[in-house]
C-alpha cells in the first residue's frame, strides 16, 4: 500500500497559506496538534474519502497509507493527494477564523467612538473558503473527467 509522510502534506499547506498565527507555537506542537487534526478532518470529508478504497492514518509514525479506488500511477496519485489534502488543511485552518468572535462583533474606535463592522473582512474570508472548496472539488472532478474508464473504453 502506498504511503505519504505527513510532512509532505504539511509542506503543501505551507506553500498555499502564510499562517503567521501558528508561528508562535513550536513546530512539533503545530505538527502534533493542529496539522494532525486538520489532516484527519480534511481527509474524512465524504467527497475526499470516497476516492480511497483504503485510508489509514499512522499518527505515531506520521504516515498516511492509502489505496486509491481508481489509481492513475503512484507518482500522480501522490501529488494529487498532497495537493488535495494541502488545500483541505488551508480550509480547516481558515474555518475557525470565520467563526471567530473577533469577526462577528463590531469594533469601537477610540478617537470619536466610531463603530466598525467586520463585515468586509468576514465576507473576504468566506469567499476565500468558498473558492478553496471549489478548487478542491474541481481538482477531484477534473481527475474523474480526464481519467474516465468509460470514455477510455477500458474496464478499470
């Protein structure tokens, strides 16, 4: 069964997001707590999980073992999965920011006691999450359209 080191998936996250908010923590803590939980959450979404006939998280050895339902080849599958789960990690990272109390409450200015709404910022985060979900689902759809056994005439 092919496998991926968690660090390969985490590196895709680092390429896709500048997560300065997690820099305050030690790298071991980030990998053990945040990234691991985000990885589990993103891989267990129904539209992602259905791509695998077998998926095992080896948290103790930091390795994801998998068998794709419709495998293309080992190298392509590896890159596809790291990209797909890298986007998933970004989605999991941004979700708490949308649901944050800081983005829901109005802010008060000090000079003239003005009220500021976080609507624009919140809408921007929601749009970003929506575009990431679309990118992730489009990646899955495109793979299915391009490597379609019905159109190829094969029975795989």
